[in-house]
C-alpha cells in the first residue's frame, strides 16, 4: 500500500488527539486542590489505557459496518482488528479511538476530589461501550443520524463534523448526571480550599488541548481547501471566545483571570467542533464571542441549581456543545447553493435536524449514565469516605502526593518505599504525622 498525504495527515492527527487526553489531565489537575491533582491526572490516563484496549477488541467494530437497528455496529465484525491488517482502515481505527479516550476523560472533571478510582475505572469501559460507540455509529458510521439514516430521512441531514453531539454533549450530560449521583464536595460553595491550586498547569493544559484540537477537527478533512477552513476556524473561534469570556468576567466579577482565559479557549474549541468545516471564518468569530460569554455565565449555574460540577464540565462542554451544534441551524453554509442555515435562507430544516440530534444525544447519554452511575454507586460506591476526601484522594486512592521534594518524597503511604508503614488513625491524622516527620527529618539533617 502506497503512503499517501492523507494517510500521513491522519497519523499526525491521531498523535495530536492522543496528546489531548494527558493535556486534559493537566488542565483538570491544576483546577483541583493540591491533594487531589494526581488522582485527577490519573483519571485521564486510565481512560487512555482502558479505551485503548476495548477499542481494539470491540469498540471500533461497534462504530461502523452493518448495524443493529441503526444504533450500533456489530461488535464482532472487526473484533481485535485482525481483519484490518494491511488495510488503510487501520489508521482510521487508531484515529477514531483517540476521540473515545478524550470523550470519557472529560466526564471525570465533574466528580473531581471525591470519586473512587476503582469505580471510575469500571465506569469508563461500560460508558464507552453503551454511549460513545452507539453515538459514533449513529452520527458517523451510517446509523440513524447519518446521511442515509432513518432520522435524517424524516428531519434532514445532521451536521456534526467532529463531535458536538458524540463528544461534547454526550460527555456534558454524563458529567451532570454523575455530579448529581455522587453528590457535592464537603464545603461546596463555601470552602476556599476548593479553588484551583496550580494556574500554570491549567494554562499549559489548555494550550495542549488547543494544539491537539487542530488534529481533532482537521483529521477528517478530505481536501486541502476543507482543511484550510477547519484550521482557520479552529484558530479563531477559541481566540474570540477567550476575549468574550474575559470581558464577561471583568463585567461580572471585576477582574479578567488566567483561569477565565483558559476556560474561554476550551469553550470556543468545544463550540467550533461540530461546525468547523461548515461555517465561514467571520461566522466562526461570532460563534466564539457568543460561546465565550454564555459559557462564562453557564459555569455559575451550578451554584444556583445546587449541583457540584467540580471543574465546570457541564457549563463548558454541555453548554458549548449545545451552542455549537444548534448554531449550525443559523450559520451553516449552503452546499452548492442548496440548504444552509436560516441566515443563508435555508429555512428551518437544518435547525430541526440539529435539535433532533441534540435530543437523542441527551436522552441516550443521560439515561445510560443514570442507570450505570446509580448501579455503581449503590454497589461498589462511587464516593470515597469523608476522611479520605478531607485528607485528599491522592493519598487514599494512590498512596502518593503531587508535591514532595527531597526528604518530603518519603511517604509512609507508599508501599514500594523501603520505610513504608501502614497509616494509623484517620487519613487526616496520618497526613499530619507525615508532614511532622518530614519537618523533623529536615531539622535533623541540618543538626
């Protein structure tokens, strides 16, 4: 098989999208308390590991080929991907797998600081199998919402180039449901210690996400002209969203912040995802301005409605996904002079199609996540104990701390350390003893 420019670009895009999930880990890790940063990063990393395996075994097979009722593909048709060896489709399988990884990892931000790592590791493969794979099949694999699907025949063609429904809305809805099931953090809305502990991590993570998003949106481009439009839109929408978020923040709270800049970038990236190949650059700027301002408002709704979306997954990803997906009903470009959004004289058909796709995504992700989340929460438990939450989930779940240097790196919770001992009393008391021991050792080293 000859190596083509298209194959090379998809391989490059696969690497870019894969890099997004560790970037998300840094982004989320910086937004948590210091004693929960490693757990947050690990929730992203474990998503890569688990999804990588199931994608080869049955995940990819469920997103294409002959489907069942137009909802999901046959999981055994390409089980293990052995039938794709020697085919360029193996490259596409790798590319699509990275989308599934980052999608499920997005959900973890809503339950930061209080979730059991083992329960999360169980949630990941089931959610990807029952929610992500069916949605990917319905939208991109020839299912109900595809070009020839049954829903499309009734309501019109749904536009979702890179995952406004499959990635953003599905993860945002799941995040909302899990946040409600797991419950609020101790001191939610009152404890100042819940503020982000590492703003540089957040900025670096946002930069990595923006960098990777050019592969996320652009990897499926079929022509140089289309790739150019996608690239420009992926550049300008988050840029405009960052500016409007900062202005909104200045008006509402008095100061433009670094966290706001990073969040605005991500909100713009989310909004442009479904429409990156189907709107003009000027429309992309307008979309970014709207998404940045509205998402800056959406993130505060958790305080009004009383759900603890720890890292604003609902406000940014569900909010931005809805804005970007529904905006196509107004600003989608006509194709060969036909169709397009309302602003191009295309009528209401595109808006109706986008709305139907949103409703199906919300129902599927919401219902499956509710059943799955409740099942795990009522059996294994999705939440750590109050003591573990107070001391920090890094210690209780991983026996590690993120910020330890020199003698401070010696942790009595680390079972692989030569001097490790089992903790006694509460996690909070054990952590205090660890700090006291570290100080004493430091003093003795200077004696």
